[in-house]
């Protein structure tokens, strides 16, 4: 039987009874009111100490400790730090104008700096920039307009983001995600390249949200690691930069000679056709969110998406009283390396 923390009234009663029991006959009756006051004060102190011990017990385990103490359980599982976004920006100006490394440009209060010196050989020049502040807020799509923070002779004040956009920025890992990875590490011992190690290493790279390993996926002596970046603006498929980052990081951790491939799964959009009752925006939103969560929780490369789970996700969504699922009509299989991703709902009326 586990220890039960006594309540404050229980402690007051215990202390009061103890005090009264130590007084003889008539003195006990006369002192009853005084003992009650003394008991209340002493019980309050004891109750606080019990609470402190209860709090200490929770800090002993990663699944129950406070967020700010989670680092005490994270040996071998560092928190994924925020990363800075980077990408190409196209400047215009006169031939011979010089754009120094460290030149600042801005958009909507966000600032970026150029990472190299450039001399205009034509009327345009493409320069890589990186965000000054780490995090996903630094991402910008192709065509976004930036302006110079300070004017430069021969260079136009306005610039635009190049074809690949400013990508790669990721926020610092949430405590829930970090806690899950710590629990995963505790459930198994890393062995330098055994089953499970590759996924653990991939998930330690900022921007990676899901990962799967495929031993001998490219033949004997190979290991294929497939990753996803669900939180990326241009996700959920990982960028080439993220694939390269994971490959480089794993190279510093492994001690086996397998040929490593870090690739993205082959995406297969999941687009169900549904009719719901009642048919309104709130119910549709709830159904979409329920199906999104199902895809994130259960999909993996080559896995079958069970029709029973699809129906359950729709039927249990908030507000749904009835529904018709036109497609799919059976479980959805996927070939080796294929991964179900969310493609949206086709609503029937």
C-alpha cells in the first residue's frame, strides 16, 4: 500500500489529541481551546513538510519531475536547441558595388545578416543570409521582401528571398518532447549502432520530429534512416539541409562501419471522402484534427492504416453524431518506404 499524505484537518486532530492526552483530568478540559490553537500551528508546519517530501518524490523520476528540473535526468539525451534559419536573398545594384559580410536586412521586425562578401558582377547578386535570432519565426518563403537596415552605396534598399526560401530554423525542443526522448532512452540501453540507436540519434537533431530505421534497407551492410520534419513551415518532408545535418550528426555517434543513408519517406497523401452530421465548420475542424492526430501517431513507412482506426477517429471527434465514409472503404496499405501523410478531407454534401 502506498503512502497516503495526511490532510491538514487530520494533522490538527492528531496533534490536538496528543497534547490533550498529556494533561491530567480537569486540566485537559480547561486547556482544550489552547491546545487547538497550538495544534493548528504545528500541524500547518508538518503539512508543509509533508508537501515538500511529496514534491521531492516527484523529482526523482523523469515522467513526473518539474520541467525546470528535467535536465537532471537527461544524461545522454541533450535537449534540442533552437537553430537559425538561412537561405538565399537576391539583391540588386550597380556593377562593382560591394556588399560586406554581416550586412543586415529586415522584414517585420526580424533581422538577417549576410554570411559572405559579395561584389556585384551584374545588376543582381544572390547572397546567403542567416537569421540573427534562432527559431522557426526566422523562416521566410520565396519572394518575401526584405530591406537594408542601413543604406549601402550602389545597392538598392529592397531585396527578395530566393527560390529555396529562408528555411531550417527550429524552435527549442518542448519539454514534453524532451521528456518522451528521455523515457525512451531509459527504456533501452544504447549500444553504438544496435537497433533503436539510429532513431535515437536522428531525433537528437533539431527539426526532426519522427524517425524510423530500416536495417539492410539498401542491402547487406547498410542502414536506412527515414526522417520527418512535421513542424517545419515547408514540411512535413525534411529539407536537404536537415538530411545532411542528421547524416553528419550520426557520423559522430556511431561506432559501426555500416553504410548509412538518411532519406525522406515516399509520401502518400491520405485524402478521405467524408459526409458528417451535423455539417458545420466546428465539426469539420474536429474531424480533421482527429484524423491528423491519427496519421501522426500511427503512420510509419510501409505500415497499413487500419480502417477501424480511421472510423474511430471520425466517430469520436467532438460534435459528430453521424457520418458516412465514402473512401477509403478498407484499410490503406503502403509499400516499403511509403508513408501516409495528411492530404486533407474531401467533404461530401
